[in-house]
C-alpha cells in the first residue's frame, strides 16, 4: 500500500485566494483526520470523518475552512479566502476502526500564504 | 494539545539512552502512543501501550506508564543519529462514541556524536 497520499506537497498562494488540499486515505480505512501543525500551536485536530461522514469539526478554525469526503478514497480541505495566518503544514491521517489502533499520517502539505 | 505536556528539547550523545517524558490529564484514556516525526515527513506510529499495562518493550524502545501519576515515558536504548526527530506523545480520549487523539507539542531529540 502506498500509504496516505496528500497533494500538493507544497503550496504557495496569495492572500485571498482559494486553496484546496487533497488526501487519499489507505484503502479500507474508515476514519480520516485532518490536522494542522504550526510552531505556535503544535498539532491541532481540525476535523475527522467516519465512513465519509464528518463527525467532529469543532477544530475547524472558522468558516473559511471546509472539508469534504465525497467517497471512501478521497477528501479535500478547502480554505477560502486564505490568509497569512493559515500558513502551516496540513496533515491527513487515516485509520481502521478509529484511533485506538493507531493511524497512518500522510507526508503533509506545506502551505504558505503570502 | 495543551493537556498533554512534553519538554520541547532533549540532547543526548550517540550510544547513550534517551528518555522522553510526557504527562497527560485524562484518566479515561485507554491507549497512549508515541509517534516519531522526521524532517519533512508525517508522524509515524512508534509504539503504543494500553492503559492497563505498566511497561512495554519493543527492541530498543521501552515505554513506561504510571497511570496514577498520568506519566508516560519513552526510553530509547543505544540512541543513534538516525533517532534524531520530534517525538510526540498522544492519548486517546473518549468522545461521542469514538476516541479522539490529543497530541503533545512534541520533544525534539538531538543526537550528537
């Protein structure tokens, strides 16, 4: 298995632009998580899905952020409009039967908003 | 992640043992984890321990759990330069029928010759 695949690896965009981050979880995994990592706040859970359904989005910082999972093999995290303070590394992770079995992270997308 | 606390840095000499400590807050956590993050990569699960265990050993890694004090430690024997990375402690907390992970800020392990 190729693991959790995220794209793009790096994204540089101008303030105000829309940004879409993509994730392909491991086949057969039923949970998908989006995290944001910054030096100031560490690793923050933004949202997670179970069987493609969003379960908890309380970590999404504001309405500019949205996430979808149209099917079991694809998820997106969208920021519209983007702001410089959104600059961070965004990780997607997936697991089988929830976190107790540990889960697999993607390599992340480094987002820079200028 | 503020409820899971770790020191930010640890520096050790190659060949020595490293001990990374973590304190957590939720006594209902059933699993506790150690993850490793190398530069430019995602987090990789190193090991985990169930809350009814005191110790778990896996090759050079030893995890100790003191549930009374809510203290978790990771010991790396014979530390190598390849062990240089950020190590994250995490606990799983019950939430809405599932378990939600909470991560510490991570400890940067620096191994020098």
